[in-house]
């Protein structure tokens, strides 16, 4: 793949000679020139991993989870010279569960996107599809993720931190006893989150509901739940560390982490 396809003479000559009906573009990080877009008879079709015009850009899955969206999907569109701004062809919608992360959602979207693309091409060939212009006033953006986006700030709410960790999975980091600690999976703690928990987490409801009001300073371990792991105080609410990875170590469950480090209530996990 050339670094800049619109300036790569050999590639351009091959495309000019192809005389094809349609180009299909998926997860391609370059904006194509007007010349390339005009080459195929039916246009260039792109599959984008969001419900356009929301989350245009390079990281739609990650940012949709970060912002706490309850659903996402795929959109097929006819490409133009803008970034994910072309007229839309077909859409699909999939739910985002509380414990889904960027990897699990991407896997579902990949399978769904293949089916949606096939349906789009068939309808495009027969003329049974009407491109719909995007409403730019509704557009939101999903830029490239920066290193600073991975830093966990425990003064934020439990749900905000949880969405950050699963949205930017598996790279969010904090500090523990002077070492870098990746937090790879969390569970927000509270009655509003109990519905739909998988069997291995249902113990959390029973243990927590029997407790009186618990509080601590931001980033403090307020409880270590046997078999599950440590619960931290955030700026608003509590968060169970479900899977973590110390620098230079393998990823482990929150319970194994607590056991291995002899973690106790009152200890603080800090922002780097």
C-alpha cells in the first residue's frame, strides 16, 4: 500500500486502466483524490464503523464507547473528497453493552459490516438504493487517540472512567506503588448497574448491597471483594478493577492482582 496513493504514479496508472464498476474502501487511512473517486462507474463505496453523521474520523468505535453511547453501527456511503462526508447508502445498528469494549464491538461490527457491504453492492448494481446526503449540522468527530487520552483521572465519575477504559481498551494507565498499571477492565458499582451482569459478577450485587455506605478519598481502595478484586473510590461512585496489568507482567484478574500485591483497603492508586 503506497503511503500517498493519490501521488503514487504506478498505482494511479493501474487504477486508470482497471475500468471497474466500483471501488470498495474499508479501514483505509487516506483521503482519496477526486480523480480516483471519479474512476469507477458507480463510485467508491466505504464502510464506516458508526451511525453517520456521528463519529466521522479515524476512531469511531473507541469514541462512541468513551461517550457512553448505548448503540453504534455501520454506514455504507459513496465517498467524496471529505472525511466520511459522502452520501449515505445503508445503515445497521448494534447495541453496546455496559461491559463491551472497543475490541468486542469491533468484532461485531466487522461481521456486520461485511454483510452490509454485500447488500449495498447488490442494491447499487440493480439501482435499488438512493444515496442520502448527510446532515452536517448533526456531525460529530472521532479523532486519532492521543497518549494523554489513556491517562486515568480518578477524580472523574466511575462511569466516565469505565467508559474511557473500555473505549480505549487495552491501553488506559494509572500508577501503583510507583509502577505503571494498565487497567484493562472495570465494573461500575451500584444498584443502577446490577441488571444484566454476567454470572461471574453477580456476587458483586450481593456483597455490595449488604454493606453500609462506603466512601474514601479519590483513588483509594475502599474494599477488596474476595474472588473479584479491589473497589476504588472515584470522584463520583465506585469502580471494581476487574482486569489489570502491572508493567512487565501479564494481565491478571483484579482478585489475583489484589492477592499478589497484598493490596489492602486504604491504599491509593494514583494518576500517573
